[in-house]
């Protein structure tokens, strides 16, 4: 267990646990500087592949017994429809350098050997240098174009991510505002309901008081009449 992992044992909340690692936002990647091949380096690479192919030819069986498996370590030689195919290309995939340096087909090992011996000689003499230089220039342009496209894609992805974050924040704010408005409306309704109930209670109290006053008035009137009758009787 690494020290970084052990340190997470002291983290209190899950949120803190996750914020311990990485970032919540995309980070700018530090891209390694591209080192484009020089002409000399390219010639050396081609010459090395050519030499490997020539050395491999010396160990091949008879022409009719050659299979693709025999050519696995020979980057510039292949087998196609019974023919040996030789091509002076560049890199591990033996990419075509120029239309002026096409693949050639052979029906004997001697033909293939002579071809590669001649190509090695002219390569080292610099005869192919202009074509190789053109290839490297075009490859550099393609690499720069691809890098620019990749950067544009990263920028677009980042912009989209930021736009999504802004939209999410706006939607959250809108939802919070709507929730607060709903809460305020509910409070208003409850207050109005309480006020109506209070008004109804006050009205009921007033009506009860009025009824009580009427009852008291009737009772007082009856008591006065009764008293007057008693006084008249006593006088008689």
C-alpha cells in the first residue's frame, strides 16, 4: 500500500476522499516535444532495414519453399501470389517514400538480392536523399496537422464540458429558484388560511357576544316586569 493510499485512512468524509485524488476538471496535458527525424537519421533507419533484409535473404530456403513466416524479420521483403515483393520504404511499416520508388516483384532470390544490393549502394551514395527529404517534410506537415486537429478536438471537448457545467449550474439555480418560489407560495397560502381561520373565529366570538347580549337584555326586561307587578300588588 502506497503512502498516498495510507494517508486516506485519516480522511473524514467521502467527498474529501474523492478530492484527494485527481481533479474535478480537465487538466492540460504536458505533451512530449516532437523530435522530427533529420535526413541523416532517416537514411540510417532505411539503411538498417535494408541491411536486415539482405542478411535475411541469405538464410532463406529455396524460392519455392519460401513462406511469409520466413520473411517476418525482413521489413522490406514480402510474398504475394508466389512472387517476392521488395520495396524500399521507411520505418517499421516500410511506408512508401515516393511514387518514384515503387515495389518490385521477383521470381528468384538472386533477383531480389541484386535489387537490394543496388538500392543499398545508391542509398548510401545519397541518390535518394531528395525523395527522402520530401517524404520527411510531408510527414512533418501531416504530424503538425494531426497535432493541431487533436488540440482542436481537446479544446472543443473542454469547451463543451465547460458549457455543460454552466448549463448544469443554471438549471440548478433555476430549480432552486422555483423551489423557493413554491415554498413562498405555500407559506403565503398557509398564512392566508390561518388569517381566514382567525377571522372566522373572531366573527364567531362576536356573534356569540351579540347573542349573549340579546339574552341578557331579554332577561333584564323580564326581571323588570316581574318587579313592577310585585310592587303594585303590595301597594293594593
